[in-house]
């Protein structure tokens, strides 16, 4: 599903900062284009569901009825 977000970009010293206006996500880059590309990647990661990296240890106790 493709979603569109609005961003604002400003310069802080040598860096450009891009911030999404709808979601509390921001990123930076050496150029305005790089900051926006980094923001796009950050938004993709923000909306990606978490994946378990460690398998849970499961113990099943058998009870006789």
C-alpha cells in the first residue's frame, strides 16, 4: 500500500533535516535530496511490522487427566 506524506526540509549548519509532518519521524542528509531519501527510508522502517529475531523458548507440560 502506497501512502503519501508531507515533509518540511531545513538546513542546520552543513546538514539538511527532513521531518514528516504527519508522523513523528525525521532524518538528515548532506543535501536536500539525500535528506528526503533518508526520510523515505526511515518512514518505511517506521511502518514495517517487527520481526522476531530470537525464537521464544517454549515448554509444554503434559498433564494426565
